[in-house]
């Protein structure tokens, strides 16, 4: 039985171990169903800014980063990294450890490739330095650095912009720079996103800033907006809105109108927000003193003392002594009036020291931060200039390379065109050469045929003279006509020379250069020799006898005395 129980218990544990990750995964939001900007808003809305459950937070971060990788969402991935750092800081603070999470991550945070996430880290780190360590110098420097990046990106392009704007507004209010607090809270109200920051929170800081500047109309409008936005959503904030509205009306000299608001805050916040109810009791007492209802005012003074729980709320003690001074002035108790007035002066002096020191620290830190930001801007400018210079050089080299490639391509195309033209010219020249050679060969062939015919007719004529003198006379006439057709006239020679020069370029030019004393007849003879025409054909073509041709060749050989006698004339011609 023990073994069976152990078996079932072990199986149950293994089943839980298998199901636990799947159960956890099922609890996490599927961010894939959101559009990119809505995804970031949802992520910030679910960010574990107050959780001490490190195991759960790490699983949530792993889930977010896994989905970010699947979606290709860099912002989402790196925000999860920042949230993990923030959770470590919370855990260290709650467990009494020194908070080093942000400081340890400073160097790595500089490498975050997404500017808005890097700025978010600076913002959270700066808030941590201000609120936890009161390290004003470093905190302000980090916040200004974050603000510079946010403003460069543009808040309209940052889905969670209201978180940063609310944070900057709170910081400026804490440093008593109320106009800057108003500026950032109004921006926060413009980028409304109730998932991340409730509007009644922004409206309350806005109204408090106007109240400090004694712009009561705008302060009252702001507190009524707190009531409007908080109604039906948060009774605590309805009470806080009533507190602000009642106090503003009191300061405007309308104590009777102030009382309903102040009574309502006391009713709503006596348990959950006692510091607000305690202040409302004092404001009620001051309003009642103004209305000469002293007994009732004393009741609310006592109630304020019972509600105050020691919360460090600086307006409480100033208002408390002011109420007592007013009360005793009304009752004619001068010594106590003077006593409480002195107390008010002492508290205000101490507050002046505190706030003066804070303002001085702010001024000094702002000056240092501005110098730091100026130096950072110079470094960034130099970096940008270096990038521009590099880009210009790369661009110039690219343009030069492209121009070089273009020139080479143009040259290549030009050479290709020239080559194509030369090829076409060569092709046409070859075609013309072939045509000329064909014409010349045909011309020579025709001459040979006529020469053969002359020879045949001459033989027949010789036979006819023996057999029939009449027939011989007819054939003799035909023979003379045929011989006349074979003889090269001047016109025939012009046509013949054109064909010859096409087939044998530069032959005549070289001949005239080497032997300028040659006669036209001798040049014709050499041309016919070049074509391989026999002596008989030459005789017919020249209209002379074969003997005359032999004599001409002999004289021609004499002129060419520079050549050895044993070299034939044909060989000499072939060498030209």
C-alpha cells in the first residue's frame, strides 16, 4: 500500500511538472492578435512593475521575447529586457538589498538598438535615482537624456508616450517648476491612454500646479475634470477631486460652496486615503471659521488630528497651525494666536530651507545636465558629421565608379560599334572583292574563249583558202571582227583596271613606285602576266603579234636589270 501511494504521488508530481509550463503559458497574453502599437500599449499595461514573484516575471519576459522574435518586433523584445531589470530592482528593494539592477545594466543598455527603448531605460533609471536615492544630479541627467531621445522621435510616434509625459510632469511638480509640470501634464492629457495612465491622475497634477500658481479658475476646472474622469471608476480619486475642488473654492473666498465637496472627501477617504480626509477636515474648519461657526470648526480640527497618520505630507502642518491661529484669533485668545503664527513661520522657514535646497539642487543639476547634454550633442554631431563625411566619400567613390563603369561601357559599346562597322566594311569589301574577282575571272575566261575561237577560225581560214577562196573571204572578215572585239580599248582598259585593282590592291602603286619609267603598254603587260594570261592571249588582247609580245617582254626584262637573269618575269611580277 505504501509503495502504491508513493507511485501515485510520484505520478501526480510528474503530471504537475508537465502541466505547469503549459498552464503558465495559457495565462499569458497572446500579443500576436494586436497591431504593433496596440501590442506595445498592452505590454506596458501588463508590465509587472510591482511584482515580487521573480519566477513568474522571468517566465512572462521569456514568453514576451519569444513572441517578439516570432513577430519580428524589436521594440517588444527589448522592452521585455527593461522590464526584467525593473523587476530585479523592485525585488532588491523589497528584500532589503542594495538596488544595483539599473546600475549593473547601464553598459549593456547603451547597446540597445531601439532608441525609444534605450530612452525608456534612462527614464526608469533616472526616476529610480531621484526617488530612491535622491541622487538629483544623476537622475536629472538620465531624465534629460531620455527626454532628448523622446522629443527627437516625437511623442506622437511613441504608443506609451503618456507614461513618460506623466513621469516628467511629476518630476517638475516635485521640483516646484509648475509651468513645466503643466506643459507635460497637458501633453499627457493629449495622448490619452487609460490603459496606462488614468486621466484623473494627470488632471489632478495639472490642477495642483495651477493652484500653486494661484490660477484658481484653471485649478478648479482641473479638479472638476478629476471628478468627471474618476466618477464610477475610483471613489478614492473622487474624494481627492472633491478635496482639490473644495480647497480651491475656499481660496477663492467661497467657503459655503466649498463645504459640500470637502464633506464628501471626508466621507469617502477617511479609511482608504486618511491624509486627504485630514486635509479636508482642516479646509472645512477654515471655511467654518470664515462663516463664524467656531464650535463646529473645533470638531473638524480635532477630527483632522485623529485622521492624520504621520504621512509626510507637508501641507498638513502648515494648514493645521493656520487653522488654529485663525480659530484662536476669532475666540480672542491672542497669546495662542501669536504662538501658532510663530509656529507657522517656523514651519514655513524650514520648508523654505527644504524646498530652497531642492530648487538649488535642481538648478545645479540642470546646469550640469545641460552641459552634459551639450557635450553629448557635440559628440553626436561629430558622429553624425563623420557619418555624413563617410557617406559623402562613399557616395563620391560610388559616383566615380559608376561614371567609370559608364565610360567603360560607352567605350566598350563604341568599340563594339566600330568593330561592327569594320566587320560590315570588311564583309562588304570581301563581297566586293569576290564580285570583282568573279567579274575579272569571267572577263579573262571570255577573252580566252574568244582567243580559242580566233585560233579555230584562223585554222579554218587557212583550210578554206585552199578549198574555197569565196568562203575564205567571209571567214577572214569574221576573224577580223572577232580580233577587234578581243583587243582592249582605252575604255576597256579603264574597266579592266578597276576590276584588277580591287582584286590586287596596291599592285599598280607599288609598280609605279619601284619602276616609274615603265610605259602604259608595259604596265598592261605586267597586269596580264599577274593574271596568268599567256603570250598568245596577250597578243590578241593588245592587237599585236605574238612576236611583238615576246619583244616587249624582252625589253621589259632589260629594264629590270636589278633582278638576276635566271628569275622569270612571272616570278618577279608575283613578288609585287
